[in-house]
């Protein structure tokens, strides 16, 4: 599609800016990766061995995966609902989902070391535990690897298909409406597929760390955190691109305001699901369910539990309840970083108490591993978005989206 000069400059990064962004993220990932390796060599034995590092890696990996899957869910929702206001944000969401092929590769070390994470992957443990023997039809290494491959393949395929159709629309001179209909049709079955596969992924990757514990709400809990973190990542990506000189003519304070309202709403949704899961398990009072929470109400985990109450809900609620905060790039960006940090801590709180062994202690290598994987995925997003506009310029609703005013 032919663009006027002002819009063309607004929706693209210059080759130099694109290279600098990619180089910056790649350098951060490399530095954090080197720090992680050096930390393992120097302080590895005191951490608790390879298993401790494996759990830190899994936490960081699920964190970046949840952001990418949440972004894919939002992309599907915007197509399915025909939301005009979000058209200017769609390409950024598409780019966030294009980290999924890299994430799929990052799961290979997990699949090669299942026994470090999951009790059901150890044949000796399974043979001595009747409950694990009964669940072995589902919880076994081969079937687990197949299911993981299916989840990741489904996500990569849906993200690739939507991105391909969107880029084809950019090349049309009249905003080919048939491509919009095809993206909406894909979203109709894609959203169901993502909902089902992400629920089963949460059961497999997270809940089966403690295979005796069961929560039918856990899939929704994972959705809630993924949707919140994806919104925060979208806000942060838009603000970074605007700081680099892009998107000023397309993404306005009105769009940021609506992103802030969505972030506010889904922070509340996460708190509602988290409390509902806790309340139902507390009320039913079955020992095999309550012990999961009892562990997290003891020692350092109890401190983190209360930190999540205030940090993941109370603080962002109090910030985002004000209209001025949602319309301020600084405060909205600050809140987005805050939410992403506490989303990581939420996953940390879910995963780390399941690690067997001695008394757990926090280590700075947790942060370097999280930074390494986050910057790697950020670099993948920058690489994916380097060669096409940052806005879906072929969408026939773009002008209407640019003129959007938040209520």
C-alpha cells in the first residue's frame, strides 16, 4: 500500500534503528548469559546442583512463553471481535507472537531433562507410588514430549498464519477485506485451540511438578497471568518504539488509555481467579489439595504470597484506577514493568516450592536466567519486525483506528 511520507516515517524504524535495537537486546542476552555461566561455575555447587538451575530455567521459560501465548490470545480476540481501535496495535501483537519458534527450541533442554523437574519422569519413583502408577498413562516422558510438541506447533502455526495474512494485506492497494475475513475466521477456531492447548500446557508444565495436586481452575489461572503479562508487554513495546521515534502518528494517548483500562481490568481478573482457586481449595479442605497452599504459606513462600497480593493486585489497582495514570506514558510504562516483574514472581511462587531437596534460597542467577531468555525473545521479536511496517497499513480500518477517542 502506498503511504504518505509522514505516516511512512511513523510506522517504520530506519535500518540503523532496527539494527541498534536488535544489537542492544542481543548484547543484553549475551551478557546475562555469560553472567549465568560464570555464576554456575563459581557458585553452582552451593545452589543445590543442576536441579536448582533447571527449575530457574523452567521459570524463565514459562514466563516468556506466557507473554507470547497471551499476545496470541489478544491478537485472536481483536480479530474475532472486530475491534477497530486496536488495529494500530495489531502488528506489535503479531511481532510479539513471532518469538514462539524460538521458545519452541528453548523447550528442548526441558524435554531432555524431564527427571530433574517431574517426579513422574523417574521410573523408580513411579514404581513405588501407586498414585503415580495410576497416572502413568498420561504422565510419562514420551507422551509429555508429544503433547508439548503439539502445543507449541499449534501456537506457532496460528501466529504464523495470522502474520502472513496481515502482511499480504499490507501489499494490497485497497485493503483487501477478504483477508480480514480470513483472519477473523482463523481466530474463530484459533481462540478455542489456544484456550484448550494452553490449559493442558499449564497442567503438564506446572501442575504436574507436584503430580499429587489437582486444581481444575489452574488452566484459567495460567490464562489470567498470560493475558495480564501480554498487555503489559504490549504497552512496554509501544512505548519503547515511540521512544525510538515510531508510532507517534498512529498510536495516540487514547489508545494507551484503553490499554491501561484493559490492564486494570485484567489485573482484577487475575486477582479474582487467584482468590477463587485458593478459596475453593481452602473450603473443600482435602489434604491432597491444601498441602500445596500450606507449603506456600510457610517461611519465605508466605512472604512471597503476601507480596503477590499487594504487588500483583493492590499496587497496580491503586495506580491504574486513576485516569491520569492510564494516559501518562511514564506511569503506564512503570506499571507495565511492575506487572511483568510480579508475573515472573507469580510463576516463581508456583514452580520453585515443588523443587525437592534442602531449604530453598533466592539467588541472583534466577534474575540472569530470566533476563537472558527475555532478551533473547525480545531480539527474536525485533528480528521478526525489522523488515515490515510496525502498523497494519493495509487494513481498511486504519484511518478509523487512528481517529479513535477513548470514552
